[in-house]
């Protein structure tokens, strides 16, 4: 993939973030998601790529836009797989909490796992901890290894876990070992990526979240040289059948980072919607809005932060939307 593509993709997540940001705290997660999807879809129409959505808003019959299998981009080479989450953290935006991002990963056709929409057990760490943790190792062992690798006391290690009843045992085990925990309400992509990001305050992400989000996190960690391991966590027979239909015959197999994103040519972009471990959220002033976007390419290993200052009056998509919100 040409490096210029990375900047084109940044515009795509910026558009989604700007659209979703109008909905912060308004209690309407569907509207927030719809706005992000519409903006992302519209911006894709100008990107020089022959893209196929492999992780998106759902199957064709459940999503009008960015559905799995949908073609995006203007249709010229390169042929790429696209994984999107226009609004990672719909509840976060609805309630005005921290941690929402608009995110996109791209890799050559056939190189991102077509993950079924179900739960996935995950562990994500940064480069120093690569090869030192294992999804199936006891929590105590993993946290001690992370502490050693990062030259910290275990009491200084920070673990991010989704605040869910299913994680009660995991949380108890982490507390027994003495590590710090940051419980999050939603949105496990941003802390998963942050685990590999210097000074983010996150050392490791653990627990069960969405499988599509897992593939997106793996793509990001490929760019950062971090590690990610995962196992699908189907809850019913129907989900097991779904795995088989999607070509995953051994449902309980462990996926390494290189199996989730097989290519070494990955682009990852994310724009902050609300403040998160990774990025600042959208800020407004004087009919302008400032966005922060993380842009990474695994081939070069470059990590860019793009701070963009947008003139909202010159962006019809957002201008009309803002006027509509004001009138209503
Ligand atoms: C995570 C998180 C998402 O779902 O995957 C989580 O990254 C897992 O699902 O933002 P549950 O909410 O059922 O626990 C989200 O929070 C929402 O899709």
C-alpha cells in the first residue's frame, strides 16, 4: 500500500469522529453511530483504493452502510481488506464518557481475519512484553512478566479491563497480585493499542470483548511491535456454527497477532471522539473543531499524530448537521 493512503484514511476517521462528536452526551447511541457511519462512508468515496469491508457494521441485511463485503474506495488498486469501527464506544458517546474513537485498519486483500461478531478473550501488550505473556498463563505469571519486562514493581503495573460481571474473577486475581486496574465502561480498542504506546498509562489489556475489535487492535499492535493473543468466545451453538461458516473450524484455537493480521503491510488510523488513553477528543471553538488522529504504518513503523483544525462552515456534511441539531 502506498504511504499516501495513510493520510487519506486519516480523513475518513476524522470525518467519522467529527460527525459522532456532535452527539456526545445526548443519550442517543444509534444517532451517534449513524452519524459516524454516514460520514465515514461518504469520505471513503474519494479514497484511491479498491477496498472490501471485512469487519464493519454487520452483515448486508443488518447494515445499510459499511456492511461486511461492501466495496469502498474509488475502485483503483491496491486491493485491500478494510476493518472499520466508525464509532468504537457508542455508549461512551451517548453518555459523554471517556474512550470513544473512530477507527480503521487496512491491509492487503485476504490478510485480516474475517472475525465473526461475537466475544473474544484477549491479551494485549507492548513491544517489551512481546513473547513474555500468554493468554493461557495464570494472571499472576503474566503480570509478573510484564513488571519485569517494563522494569516496574507489579504494584505499578496498570491493567485495563472492561467493567463487566464476566470479569469478576479476573479482577479479583489481578487485585490479589497487587497490580493497578483501570475499569472501562466500553471501548477496548483504545486501551489495547495504548498498551504498546509509550507513556499512555496502560501496560496490558486483559479480558473478553468483541472479536471485531480484537482484529482491529491486532492490526494496530502490528504497527507498534506489540503483542496480541486471542481466542473466540462463542456463547451459544449458533455462534459456533457461525465460526464454521466463516471458515474457522477449530473454534477454541488461539490466534496469534500474525494470524489475525497476516500481512506486514498494515495501516491503522484512529481519531479521538472523546478523550481516551490514546487521543484527545474533538474540541470545538469559534465554528472550528480540532481533531487528534493517530496514523501508523507497519512497513515503516512511523507513528504520526495529526492534529487538524477544521473549519466546520466549509464542511457541508457537518455544517448541515449542526444546523439541524440547533433547530431541533
Ligand atoms: C467491547 C468494546 C466495545 O463492546 O468489545 C465490548 O470494545 C464487549 O461487549 O466498545 P459487551 O458490551 O457485551 O461487554 C463494546 O463495549 C461495545 O461494542
